[in-house]
C-alpha cells in the first residue's frame, strides 16, 4: 500500500512540474519563476465534492518519524521517501524513478508505472498537483 502511495505521490509531483498556473498572480501560482527541483514534504490531500476543493492534512506520516517527502532532481530523477514502523521504528522506504515535465503535465515513472499529473500551483514554498482521478496533493518545500 505504501508503494502505491509513493507512486501516486511521484506522479503528482511530476504533474506539477508539467503544469503551468492559470492565475496571473505570480506570487501565488507561478510555475515559471519557481523551481520544481528540491525536497517536497507531503502536506495536504484533497477531496473534491460538488466542484468544491476540500484539503485535509496528509495522513501518511508515521508518528514520531520524519515527514514523508519526494526529492525532485534537476537530472530528471526523483525519489519518494516514506517512513514506516513495520519491522522497526521509522524504517525508511525509498522508491527511485524519473520525471519529465511538458507544459502543464508532469509524468513520473516509479516501479515500472508512469503517472501523469497536472501542476496547479508551483511557488518557492508550495507545489500543488492534480492526478488523473482529480485528486489533489499539496507539498511544501522541505
């Protein structure tokens, strides 16, 4: 289940790097001035009800452990880091893959599967992506 979550996260991150903002306010939604590369902590998850976005805190972080995150590298590689306590406290699980951005689309390949997402917001402190199912994930710069 964690691998699916990690793969989904990578897809979201890739989607963000491909998407551009629909708003003209560069301070809140510009993808051209902010860099996609770097460490991004999982922050919020989204549900949409009747076209209304409802953000809730990311519930995948293991209590007492570091936050789960993704690392997007300029060389086209990506890592998803997840902390779990299955066999030992705060055991680290890392999945590595690749990412490609094309316009408003971000494609991430992890574990042989490719996920494509749309970048909704990309600022120096926030990355917000929507996957093909319409689910939104928000990351904060780590």
